[in-house]
C-alpha cells in the first residue's frame, strides 16, 4: 500500500459556473503538474463530460472516477462517485428524471458545454442543471449505493448548499461514506467531533471551477490501489487504509 494524492471534486465546462478552460487536456495537465494521481469529475447534476475526462486521464496516467455533484430536494450538495461509467450514467438517468423541466438561462448562469477528450465542443446541455432534483437526502444516498457508488457530503463547513448548513449536524444513521471539508475555512471543533463520532474520515477537495484551484495536493489516501472499494475502506479507517489531509 502507499499514499495516493487525490482531489475528489472537480468541475468542467459542463458546470455553468466553471471557467471555459476547464477542459480535459488543461485539467489533466494541471493535475499532473500539481502531483495529483486520483481525480473525480463532479459536474452539477450531470456526468455527461465524464467519458472525455476518463479518456484523457487514462492517456496521461491519472485515475479518474466518474461522478456528479448532486443537488438534492433540500438543496444539499453531495459528491457521488462511481467506479464504472455505466453506473454513473445510470445514476444520471435517475437524476435527470427528477430535475424540473426547465431550460438553462445561459446568459445569467453560464453555458453548459459537452466536450470530447480532444477539448472540442461537441454539444450543449440545454436543460437547467443548477437546480435541486426531486430526490430527498435519504433517497439520493440510497440511489448512489444501489449502483455501488460512494456518497460524500460536499463542503460540510460551508453554510450554503451543505448538509451542516441545512441541518446543523450529520443525521445519525444516514449511511454516508464520508464528508468533505474545504481547503481554506477554519475547522469547527463541533464538526470534527461529529465526524469522528460517525466513524468516518473527511476529505479535503478543491471544488475546482478554475484551473488555478488545482494546486498542491491537500488530501491523500493510503490504499492498495486506486479503486472505490479501497477508498471506501480508507474513509472508514478499515483494514489498514486511511485518509490524511493537510488541514
């Protein structure tokens, strides 16, 4: 086993709030320069750009998990990760069926571009992605697990769009696989104590919307290989696996 440097929360040009240069070559190149070995592509409510980033990651020797940052009915953000692209696409079908039939307001919110592994724009998602899906928190976690995915509460230490911001705690018995904290905010002792009490680790991710967000690694998984099964063990500190964070 060894430590792998990772960032499990990265947006692409499909997320309307992300920069136009969040393209496969640029993201993977920046990640490799920073020393990142494991990435997750997590656009808002969609995995339609994951295939292009998986292909570019494979080409550049970086493990990429297909994923999504889901916005639940309660407006809570969850990082949902999958081992196989097919499972991620199945989850997307569930989410798309639960999104309101609204069109993206790209002049106000931004464009939602689809790209290939060569950075070429191949289409645009017209439906509104920056909106809550009609999936409760509990339904969302169950749906991810049904497809053998991992579910991590996004940016727990932020007030907006976070589990802690909405409930002020981590609900007992909610089968999350872990939580995410942001790189820059001060740590809340009550949050850290609750995370420890729930028995899982926290990860630190960039929530990158810009290339400049991809900097020196802040999160490391001590695992045997770069798989979700290994990452799940690390998040629970089981079988010698573990998570180490800077901050």
